[in-house]
């Protein structure tokens, strides 16, 4: 890490009147939202078109779009936790030795589902979609804010558009946790880059309560804070820097410890829950075996698309690490941890593109290249990605019928 990647340490400022401070913060937020508005409009258009395409085909084949988006696969588990709390354990009807335990699912999303359904007329499923869609919008805004801060408005807009047009971007419109985690991650990274370590730690805590791979945000906060403390001795006297680093991992570690003891297996019981689901970290051995199976045999299209997504992600990671301009260290740490978790985990091969959805910095090399590209190249690329995204999202929800 170079010195310019450390957390900026702000000098104390005179304390203004609280009313004036609130007004200025509101004005800055409105100005930031106005700058992000074109990117958010493109993002909303992409996601609405993707959902409309999927819904049209779903109606055509006699399936309900709301059920597909809000009550499929993991969405069923989140809705169950929101309604009844934790405690459901089911043996797999198809795979010997696999036991499904709802403690595998982190609590923030179902907690928000329950809260929204309690205070509004929405059902739990409707509340899940509301939380996911609101989170996706906040995530897109956070991605834009971070991109604008580091690379300028044009690159930031393209970064948001590319994120909304990924082949598996339909997940951003489902009652899944990826939009929620991405929102907290993007804004935590923005806080870290702009010298707000306490905000970075608090948002990292929430990211850690949303998904197992939310630990990537805490890793970024802790690593960059450690570098700051090493390179900037004056930062050691800043209580906010220490507090941010201390807060960052508490959401993830707190739930893992609680779930372990709730499972009856002690401190590391959460990992036993995951193992019984068939999920463990095996350094990618299971993924390599599955790729070999795809080369020597035949299987569903979703698996071949997963291989393509992983290959592109690894190339993008290499470009991110090696090609100038190198991104802020916080983005590098966050992205590397996410990729390692996604690629190195066993089982649920078709879910790996979903696990990579929060790794939006992988899109930076493409966004920077398109920033410099001719208009025709830009339009052709975006149009091709839109076609693939809308088609593949429809296929995943209405045809593939496999865990996502």
C-alpha cells in the first residue's frame, strides 16, 4: 500500500450550530443525489426492463413474477425467519448427509423484512422485495459516489450501468441479501476513502450482519486502518480511527458466535451448520472438479455461464491488481476477499456469480476502458450486455429452476 491509500485524518473543526450543520449536510446530500441522478436513472431503467422481460415470459408460461422474485430459493428461508424466527432444521430430501438449518442465514435482511411488514400493509414477501429494491438503489448510489470520488462522473456512471447489466443482475431485483450488503459495502468504502472511519466501521458492522461474505468489508476497514496507523503516527491519537476498526468486524463475528452457541456446537458451531449445508472453504477444489465435469460431460447452461463469469472475474481481478491506475487499497482488499470466498467455497456452483455481485470494483477496468472508448463502441457494449442480462435473468428465474 502506498501512503495515498491511507485513511485521511481530518483536523478537528470548530463545532457549528447543530441546525446549520444539519442544513449543510442536507444540502450536500441533495447535491450528491443530483449528480448521481443520471446514473441512477440508467440503473433503474435497466433493472425495470430486466424485470419486465422476466415478468412477461413468466406470465406467458403461467408463473407469477412476484413469487419468482420474492419467494424463491433463499427468499423462502428469509421469509420463514421473518415470520417465525430461527429454529427450522430440515434434512435434505435428495442429498444424504445434508441438513438445512436456517442459522446459515444472517439476520439483518429477515429482520428488516419483519420490521417493514409490521409497520406497513405489506406482506413479508412484499416487504422483502421493498427492502431489496430500496437497497439496490442505495447500492447504485454508493457505487456512483465512490466512483465519482476516485475516477470522475463519467466512469462512475458507467460503473453503475455495468453493475446493473451483469448477466445475473436479476438477483438485484430479488428478495436476496446481495443488494443490502452491496449498499452497506459501497458506502462503507466511500466513508473509508473520504476519511470517516467511524462511519466506515458502523456500516461494516451492518454489512457483516447481512451476509457471510460481509466480512470482506471488515477486512478492508481493518487493513486500511492498520496501514494508516503505521504510516501516520498522528492518527494513533484519533479515537474515531480506533473505534471504526473495532466496530467493523463486530456484526459478522457477533452473529457467527451467537449462531454457533444457538446450534449447540459451541464457538465454531456456525461453520458446522454451513458444512452440513454442504458449504465449506476448500480452496476451490470442488469448483475445479465441477469445471472438469462440465468439460467432459454436459449440464445446464447456467453452469457454463458460471464458468464464464468466474473466468471474467479472475481476469478483471488481475487487471485491477496489475494495471494502472491501481484503485484505493480499500477496494483491493474488499474485492480480493470476496473473490477468494466465492471461488474457494465448495458446492452451490451456480450460485458463485451471485456471491460475486457485491464485488463491483471488478467492473472498474471495463468502466475505465469504456470511458475512453468511442461512442459506437460504448453503445454496442452496453446494448450487448443489456440483451444478455435480460435474456439470462429471464432464463434463470423461469427456465433453469436451480438454486441461485
